[in-house]
């Protein structure tokens, strides 16, 4: 397990901020090619199969393990699901044998709402990117359950990029798209809580004040990251000397880090600004504790199991 990092020194922060500015300046100088409708870009993906990486951040126990395992069983010869799990307490007796088999070797031991959650997600992406067949990553936690059948979801993701050919060899245009509904500080979606909690905190921590337009927020649990953007997040982390360190004290740091890192990398050029899953929420329920649950939620994942059956 890697130790929690100590506070960065002023000189380290100065170097990090300078590198972030350089990365953004480089990205701004790159010409943004405009796509014509129906045009395919990049090289094609010709693999014997494609893999969707489920990157799970947990404390020790995954209470929805049964649901995820049943969901992932629905694979075919060309479409696979693979789990990568980061546990804050990997040595806990509550870690199941299946979870242990899918644990990555590194734990950043984050606490609740800790900026080390970002470090853990980066470790998950590093592990997922070692598999050349991974095309997309989804980041989940203990409270997440799949809403769509695996094959339906994954075929939809791949066919957005290009219709597969027959047989096990599929030709898919690249880059693989990222699905992420995001916004900046000027957006009407930016709440007063947003504007007072994370944007000022990041600037106080050293994020370049003249580059604040590059800060974004999105819900990672409602996002699908394409491979190229996963690699971009890791590239920014490497070149900016672990940029996540200045996310200390930011509320829900992963919600701001992932879209911001993608924006710093390539200006969100591979991002489709929408989520690919949907659930209706009981926003007017007088019992505020039930507003966080979607309609038809029975507390036992019965509807999900019915879908699987």
C-alpha cells in the first residue's frame, strides 16, 4: 500500500502550476479539426475482442457484488467485461474472495470525500490501460448498480464509433468516445455551493487563476471514459507531477478532477456531453431521505435481478 502523500512544498507547487499552464497552452495551440457528419476519425481498432473495464472504488466490501457478477456473465466471444477494484482497506476480513481476485496491487487508503480518491482512480486507470483490449472505463462505487444489460450497453458504445463487421474481428473507428455531462463555473448548472466550495479552493491551492475556464465538473458515476481520454488523464498526471495533489480540501474532488484533466489534455474533443444511463428520481418526495433513490428502487436490487433474468 502506498503511503498518503505529505503536503507538497511551495517549490513543488510552483513547478506543478507552471506545468499545468504549459499543458493548457500547448492544448490551446493545437488546431481543433472539425468533424463532418458521419466522418470517422483515427485508426481502426482490430482486436479479437473488446473489453469494458469496470473500475470500482470501495472501502472493503462490495455489497452489490452478486448483481455485478450476474451482469458481467452476459458476454460473448467479442465483448468482455473486466473488473479492477481499489479497496481502501484491502486487508479487511470483509474483502470477499472474488473481490480479492480483482484488486489492484496499490491502495491509496482514502477516507470519505478525500482527495486521495482521485489518486485511487488514477491507479485504477493505470491498471485498466495495461489491457490493450480495454476500450472504455466506467468508475463505480459500492452504491452503484448497472441499469442496462451488459451486451446492450457495450454494443451501443462501440457502434457509436462504427458498426462492427461480422465475426469476432471488429473494425471500430477511433478515438473511443467519452460520455460525460460536464459544466464550468459560468454555467447555469453551477450552483452557489459549487462556486464557493471547489473553484475558489482550487485557485487557493495553486491552480492557475488565468486558466480557471478549464475547470470542469461532472459526476464520474454517470460517465463513461473512452480509452484515449483515460490515457490523457494519466499523461496529465505524469507531466503535471501528480496534479491531483492540489485537489486537497476540494469537495467531491473526483467530480472536478476527471473532467478537468481531460479538458487540460485535449479540450474535451472526444467527449459527448451527455450521460448514457438514466433513472427517474423522486425529487418531490416529502421524505428527503428517499429523494436519492430512483423510482422502482426496492432496497434489494430486485428490479435489477429481474432484468438480469
